[in-house]
C-alpha cells in the first residue's frame, strides 16, 4: 500500500470572510474549512475531484503526515498514484465539513459573539449547507467544475446534492453506499445515538467545553450502536460468533463475548477523539437529507436538472443503506434519462464495505474514473 | 474481432433504431450493442447480472445497471424507453410471457433475437439422435443456459396469443447472411421487432 501512497501531506485552512447563511437560519460571519489536496490541478483546472466524508470522516483522506506517519488518510486505499482514484491524473480535494471537529468551523470553535466555544449554539447544518460551503472552497481553488464528486454513505448524499444544487459544477457524481433519504429505522438508530450523548451528565446541554468535561460514555454508546449498523450479521457471525474471551468470567456482566470486547474497544477509541456535538450534527444532517422533499417526494423531479453522469454503488450486505435504496436513486436517474451505471457489489462487510480495499469494487471505480473525461 | 462479424443481429437491431431514441438492452453483457448504438446517436442503458460483464461494460463506457431482468424492469416506468432489446437471451428466461409483457410495458416496442430451434441443421442433429450444437446454439445439453427451446413458428404463435404485433422480422443463417425464403427451415437466428396491438 505505502509504495503507491501519495506520501506526506499537509492539512490546509480555507478561511472565508464571506458570511454563509445556513438552512437553519443562522449566519456564520466568517468560517473556515480544513482541507487537503493530492495531485496537481491541471492548467485547464478540469481534473479536480472532491471527496465528501461520511459521519465521522474528515479532510485527511489520503497520504500521511510527516510528523505522524501512522496517521494515514481514511480512503488511502483508493487514492494515490496508480490507485483507482489516480493522483497522477486527478487533483483530489478532501474537506472537513462545517460542524466538524477536525479544524473546520464547528461546535468546538469559538463563537465570535461570545468568545466561547459554540457548543449547543452551533446551528444544525444540512447537506445542502455543506455543498455551498464546499463550493466556496472550490471557488477559492479556482475550480469551476469538478471532474467528479465522490462520497460514501453521508458522503454519497453530498455527491447527489451537488448534482442537484449546482448541476453545472459536477461532471460525474459517484454515489456509494448511500440512500435518497433515511427510513424511520435509520432515524431511530440516529436518535438513540443522540439520546445516549444528550443524556450523559457530562454533556452539560452541549456546553461541556466550559466545564472541561466530555460526554465520553454517551459518545461511546452512540458509536457502539452505530458500529453494529455498519457491519453485517454474516460478518459478525464469522468474525466473532459466540467466541468468548479466554479470561472471561461467567454469570456476570463484564466483557465476556468477543463482540462485546470489540464494540467497547471501538466505542472507547472513538469517544477519545470525536466531538459529541459534531456527532449530533452529523446524524441530524443525515436525518434531514431528503432532496425529494421539496418536490413532493418525487426524487426524479429533484434530479431533473442534474447534468452529471452518475455511478451508483451499493453493497449486498449493507442493511443500513441497502441496495434497494440505491436502486431508488438509479431509477430516478433513468427516469430522467441521465447517464448512470449501477454496481451492486457482493461483499460481506455491510455498510463499511465502501471503505474496504476490495479488488472488484476498486476495479469498478477505476474503470468508471478512467472514462471520466477531464 | 468486429461486432458485425461476431453479432450479425446487432446490425439488424441497429437498423431499426433512430438517433436520439432511447434503448434498454436486457442482458447487455459488456455493452457491445450499446456502444454501437451510442455511436449512432442513441441513448442507452443496459441491464446485466454478471459482475464481470458489469465491469466490462463500465470499462466500455456504457450505462449499465447491475440487476437480474425481473427486478431490473420492475423499477422502470411505463413507456420509459423507445426500444427494449433482448438479444439471444429469451431462451434462457423461465418466465417467457412475463418478460415479454414487461418489455412492452417499459418500452414502446421490443426487439428480440433468439436461436431458431427449427433451423435445418438443428433438425438434422435431432434426426441423427443428438441435441444440436451450432454457432447460435453453442452449448452442450448439460451446460446450456437455455431453458426454453422454441422455433420461429412457436414464437409467432405466442405473440399472436398475447396480442403482440410483429412489426418486423429478419432471419439470418449461421454465417449472418439474410435468409429470404423458408425462414423457419433456413434461419439459424431470428430477430423480431414487436409492439403492442394499439
């Protein structure tokens, strides 16, 4: 993997002095986005690809930091020289979204009105808000239109929203492991996660920074729940089954089954670095995402003005956003006679499959991107 | 390996379509027909189940939707396409009547090509006591994907029973040459353009 790594990368800051008014009605007078770029923008500025992150992602998509070589980008298996998203050909931009906790303006940033962290006062952000903010970054980088906007899960929703909101600025949209809107079951999972955070006494109504506290218990539970929904039953059965820890006691409530150990480890790891308010915002952005809503629930009508060509990808064991949900997107695109290909990839890895280094999956992305004109 | 030589039915199919029209190709394989039609100014989408073919179709730059035929058609609106093509595949489909009805629901008309079981060489093979193996029926009986064996007369009888109108018919021999007489005897591959009775 490392021999085709983009190598050491540098995180950058885009500071925007132009106010942005969010869907929630709040205006951020100045705001900033953390981003990274890989490869070289060509003279025609036509080879730029935007990577949109999912719930817990950020702008560090590929490569590593010189002073922290183990901190490898979250989609490094896809992006680099000679990789499916080939940085010898494309100029790739990773960005941390508004409301994030990796350097972009978010709940842990200082509210200029109070001089304190925004905390609970940070406005709810929507996928359309993110698209508008990302477009400002594109402006600053001199990118009139993206050769491709690419994302998985919530990132795929951003790719779809780009094609709807700014059709003339997206030539290809790669919508991976996404859905056109969340089902009641999806929203239910998100709300249990949010309730775990909000009811943690250390949450302090979202203003925990003030108390030098962190709602790690709630965040840990939220992540454990989320993590279950990102895996598949098959994969869990194979990986953990009913296996128990060698040291496990019995007839108690300690860590006994391997799956318990795994989830607690994942929860602890996540709660150690992620911001609880950002988690709330990201899940809410998912819940609100529904581009068809403004068109009476007609997704095809929402996509009527799209100009991009589409690649929609789903994974067989993804039950969080199942292949049937991707087919809704495909059918709406076909109804509009838009160019679209759909790949339903056999994978045991559930929703998380979109992040995996799967040979066939990457071959599909590589083949599609090779034909993307720049 | 030119398309014309390998798939003589493609030229027939393309000849029935006009630039600007839309086409859905069921079982599109690597998308060869769709490439040919795109070059002639049509807009096309393919349905394909096999992952290897889907990847090849994406490599070939055509629109391909990975699905089985039944599920693939169910999501489309009535009259969504000008043409729906099923080339050399009808004999592999178990639910023959349903697929024909679905094709004529989502398309204004349908184009179907299939190997004619009544081709004289096939008849000879059976007379000689063996199942036929030929250019257009290239499988052994034990590994064939074909589940329905039928002749041009059989197909035309079914169309008649279903109220389907045959608008055009081209019959080819094993070399891809047009057959002009004794079609059900001299024809190895039949290509039909069909529509609803309206």
